[in-house]
C-alpha cells in the first residue's frame, strides 16, 4: 500500500501587528540657561591704616562738626524720632514731629497724649499706626523701668518697643557721645562700595567699620558716612566727580 504523504498546509501569512504608537517622549524642558556669571572682580586691595586715616581726616576738614538730620529736643525725643524714621525719610519725620514735640517731649506727656491723638500727628509717616503703638509702649516702659530717663546701654534701649540695634547706636552716639556705628542703608552702601568694610549684613559692616576707624574719628564717623552716602555716594548715580575720597575709593566702577 502506497504511503500517503500529506503536504503541510501552507502557513497563513502572519498579519503584521499594528505597531504601537511609539510614545513620543516629550523633550525634557531644557534647564534655563543661567545668566552668565559676572566676571569675578579682582580681590579688592585692603585699605591701609594710613589711607583710612586720610579718608576721615578729609571728612573732618570738610565738616568738623557733622549733625544728624533728625530734629529733636532731648534724648527722649531723639529716641522717638529714630523709631519713627524706620522706612521713612528724616525730612518726612521732621515735618511730623515739629508740632508733636511742642506738646509731648517727655514720656509722661506722650502717654497723656495717647495713641489715638499721636496717630493724628504722625499719619504722614509710613506704618504710622504700628509706630504710634510702639511710641506709647516705649514711653510707658521708659517710665516704669527706667525712671522716665532714656537708658544708656544698647541692651536696655533694644528692649524698648520699636527700637533695634541701629536705633540704640544712634541714641547712644548722638545723645550720650558713645563711639557707636549706626549702619543704615547709606552707611551699608558706602562700607561695601568703597571697600572700607565689606559685609553681607549691617552688623558685618558695623563691626568692620569699628575695627578699622581710628578712635579719634569715631564720635562723628557714622554721621560722615551717612552724609557721604546721602549726598555723594548715591545708590544709582554716585557723584564720583565731586567725591572727597575718589582717589582712594576701591570701587571698580567709579567714574573718575
């Protein structure tokens, strides 16, 4: 019997599977290109003691008896004026306090005036509601804790409502002749820009200036630096052409 050989059935052509849509990977957002770093400035050459002495000798010769621009009658009104001057101009504070200090130049008189009436006198000054509350509170504390007299130590002044380190330094210097360095925005700018006392914080600049300024200049040093920053070493357009110390200044961008 013949052997029957069966031909294998032809295989069905495989139906090509639909290709799954390739997940189009979203391109990762490219990291923002960081702004090109400013060219690092050469290390500022430190000031020599002779140069620092020369700077303050020039300031003294130009203005032997510099005065603070906040108007006041006594240590208490000075304290109040400095507290009110936070984030405000001296001129704006003076305009408000001239009438105020005529009727309230002591802690007791300020308490008698009261917070509501005080607000009416100082309402042209920024943050006047908070400042009025602080002035009344510090007046009460000066009476209760210090016998009605403005205290004469930094720690005690800083314990008063609304008073910080700068306030304490101003009062200690102007009212009591202490060799303190009050660092406001002007002194901070001058200390950094000139290279006299570079620092990231007001305290850094304060301590740096106290370290390098000779004692003979310290009574008036903070006034000289404030006035220099306010009228010459301006924030946006420093007046380098009339600067008393432009030949010594370390600022790389000075215009002379």
